[in-house]
């Protein structure tokens, strides 16, 4: 008979929702804050969380998802490290009737029935905001502006989209030139290493666009190591607005940060409960974000949660 009021549980009389979450890794301050948000809000929502860290490797994420399917969790959520190559495992989840929610990053699969919703930022818009800052900053100058770009993880949605949004805006004026562009895998160490190489290969660098704060922070070390002043000799625009990034912005070492919120946990738990209760959810949930100048960073820092 119908069990009135019972939620979709794993059977065996246990009504607690079990979620399997396959995280990308711990590559950045953003990711650490994101993990914390998910763990805390699962506990708050009374959801049992099985959590795995894929160390930025797709094969590890696929393994984790398969193990969640085997364990018959109620719902799977994950942040796909790259956009491509998910159809097989997502079909396996679908066959097992386990709903999937994408958080933070998208997949490029044309079959939208493979997941219930995608919760996260508009990365193209973030790239546009970074580009727009540059356009405003150099509006009175006709000289060429030499830009170097530190890209996020190759093939990831934020790297692809931030690059595209930035290019779209700066591409309208030929004075903006991307002199060098390479991945720094969203990490501080790689950001430093690649910036050191840029400083050697590119004689005149006016601006660094880093796809996240951590790579920007690594690059600052490289710039200072080369005897240059970050924020002055080389202007820096980044994305995320985590604490360390905001501090560097307030200190004048970064010039502008586009915010990307990692606090997706509460919305994810909410959406999961709705999906499991059979309610309709929006196929795309976009997080709200702002931008910060150096002055705004000084004001926001004391209250900053991550
Ligand atoms: O910007 C970066 C992290 O997917 C939005 O991943 C996320 C990005 C974030 O490593 O710091």
C-alpha cells in the first residue's frame, strides 16, 4: 500500500535521504569553501552525505559515481571536472533510476534528460565582466594592451566559458592582444610556474587575466620574483573572490575580481529534496554574483565568509 508522507528513501524503512557527491578535488580556495558548504548544509538538511574527492581526475569521478550507483544512494550530485565524456555513466545512473544533479560545472551532453538540473554560476558572464573591466580601464588609451591569460583546467566548463566571455568583450577592440594563454589548472603552484614562463617568453606584459584567484596569487609570487610590482607594472584581474584573493585586492596586488560563489550547498540540498519528492525543478539554477574593486574589497573583507 501507499506509505503516506514517506520520502523517497533507500528502502529498509530508513527515510533519511542518502546523497553521493563526487567532488572535483581540493585544487583551490574556492573548492575548499564549496566542499565545506556542501558538507555543512547536508548535515543541516538531515541528508546523509557520501563524499569523494577525485583529485581533478575524471576517471576517479566516474569510479565514485559508479560506486554510488552500486550502493543505491537516493541521489547523486557532482561537479564534472571536464565537460565531455559523461554520457555512459549518466545513462547507468538513469537506468538505476537514481536522479543526478549537476553542481557548479556543466556537461556538454545534448541529452538533458540525463540530469534533473544544473546549479551554478554563469561562467561566460564572469568572463565578460573581467573583459569589461579591461575595456573601461583602458578606455582613454590607444596603445596596444598585451594580455597574458592563465586558463583553468583544460576542458572544464569554467575555463572554456570564461575564456569565451572575455574574448567576446575584448575582441571588439583590436588594441587588446592576448600575447600568451596557457592552463594553470586552477592551482597556485601551476599559476606561479606558468607565469614565470610567461615573464620569460613575453617581453611586455600589461595585464594578467587569471581564471581564478589561486592562479593569480601564484602569479603574484612569480611577478614579485621577477622584480616587478603586481597591480602596477602588471595589472591583474581574476575570478572567484575568495578571502586570499580579496586580501590581495585590498592590498593593491590584484586590480579587480569577478565574484563566483562557492556556497552552493543550501540550494543543492533544497533541490535534492524537491527532486526526490517528485516536484518539478528549474532545469537551470544560476547563482547571483557581483564584482569587486580594491576599495570594495576593503569594505567587504571583514564580513567575508570564505
Ligand atoms: O573558479 C576555481 C575552482 O568550478 C567555479 O573551480 C569552479 C572553479 C573555480 O577550482 O577556483
